[in-house]
C-alpha cells in the first residue's frame, strides 16, 4: 500500500466518497422523515383522525374533513379535547427541499393540546395574512418579528415565535388556509387528546366505531408510518446503494489491476522462490480489503462531520443508524473482494519466466 502512497490515498478517497453518498443520502432521508414524524407526534395529542382514503402524510391532499367533526369526537367516552387542523404543502424557493408544510390552526384550541407558548411577539389574528414559526426555524432562517415570508403568491407577516416545535414549522390561521384553498369549514385532520386513565387503543377504536368513514391513527405510530409511506424513496435509496457499491468495486478493480501490472516482475520473483498461487492471490485480496476498509472509515467520518455541519447551519437532520453502517461495511468489503478477484487471479496465473522477463 505504501509503494504508491498517492494512488492508495486516491483509491481510499474514491471509495470513501461512494460510502459518503450512501450513508449521507440514506441518513438525510431517514433523519428528515423521523424529524418530521417526531414533530407531528409532539403535538400533545395521542390520536389523529383523518378522512377515509387519505394517502400519505405530505399535506398534498385537499381539506376534506368537516371542522365540526372535532365537536362530535369530543362526545366520545375518553376524549378530553379535539381540535381540527389543516395542512398544506406549498412550493417555495428558500427551503432545502423546495417545499414547505404549513399548518392552519385555531391557535387557542391547538395550543391547549400541543402546549405551544408564544415566546416572542404575539399569536396571529384569525383570518389574517400573519404567520408564526418555531424558534429553531426562525434562527436557522435568520428571521425577526415583522419579517415578510412569501406564501401563496403574497407575503405573510411573521408576528410570533413559539416553542416547543410541534407539527409544521410555520402556522397560519385555519380560516386563512380554508379561504386560500376554497375549503370553508373543512380540515385535514382532527387531533384528539385522551383523558387520563383511558387506554389510547380503546378510545381510538371507539372513535372509529362511531365514525367508520374516518381514518384513525395513533400518533405513537407516526414515525413508522412516515418511514413506510414513501416506497419510491426506498427504491431510490436501494439504487443509490447499488450504484455506490458498483463504483467502489470498479475503483478497487482499477487500483489492484494497475498494482498487479506494476509488480509483475516482483510477482515472478515470489513465484520462482516457491510462493503458491493462493498466497499471491490472497496478498492482492488483503491489500484490496485494507483499502476498502480505510475507504469505508473515511466515508463514515466524512459523513459524521458533514452531518454536524448540516445540523449547525440548517434544520435538516442526518440519522445514521447502526444497521446502515453495518450494511455499508459489508457492501464495501464485498465490493473490495469482487474488485480484487480478477487482478488476484491474474497475478496468481502469471508464468514465472515471463514475469521475471517483464520490464
């Protein structure tokens, strides 16, 4: 490995970039989804009721649930409070993903369940073009009270900052959202707070029995639903892993092939001294495994540093799970073995006489 240190370093970096591509992409996708699921589950409600047939949790569907359903749900045994909310995803230019989820809420009712507290400024006026956001998002976007936030082809005035972070990062009046979408009296979901001493599953079943045309979800299951609700994303991540694994194998193949070519004469000397074909091939594979291992470590360290920087300068989260690290380690080492297989066999099958005469 030290015979050509520059080539070895370049090979390690090349493999590391492939590993970085895998771990960072998977970690960013998982982290973003889990972060949103955690904020959705942090609304203080144990149950979420949506319209029957609702697909996904992206906020892209029309408001279809009657707001008055919240009052009806409050009559179910075990329900402490119920509040209707609207959710809508809009296209923006200042977001990392190009979109932003907006919550339309009746602030007093919503904050009674979610425990929201205005820490700076004030709450929005009902039906106005005013918006509030959580403090972390305001800090990341460098926003102050009175700033203008473009939404729905016009500017909304930031009038308050709240804590803790729950639901979407920006909230406007439910009436404003309904008017904008032409869905007066409609909502996306109803958040339900369960009375102390009552079992969540039992209350959820009671709600579903009384309102069979609704979709009842326990907020504790939101994280799993988010992770399983994007099948196309999972396919994309598997493709990324496959491509990065193939790139790693090709880098190892090129590195070890040139290594064998440069050391043809040395291999001939070893074979003339009695070194077996298996030993020669194993030496090549060992070098490939070491380069792969150091490349994997480089990629993981680079991902960790990048995730820290990303968390510092944005609200995006990179979630690096142990299972992903183990999978990457296995894929990287297998790619190294595959890439070294042909060069190793080529070295083992060299004719000693021709190898000694090689210049």
